[in-house]
């Protein structure tokens, strides 16, 4: 860990080097979008496995 790094508090306690913050934020956005789409398919009555396959 160095000055300017970002500490993200979760169960894993991830440290993000300052020069990679934008990359990590962009990746997280993609993950959140995929999880939300999966959640919507599950709520629409599809099983998790069927929903994940789409």
C-alpha cells in the first residue's frame, strides 16, 4: 500500500493502486450490470442456471 492507493472495504479487503482505480471502477460497473440483468431474469421466473446461460 502506498500514498494515494484506494482501500476498498469488503470481506476481502482489497487495495487498489492509484493508477488502476479507473480500470477497477469500470470493471465493477460491468459486473454490476451483468448481476442486475441476471437478477431481473431470475425475478421473471427463470431458474438461476437458465438465466445465467443467456
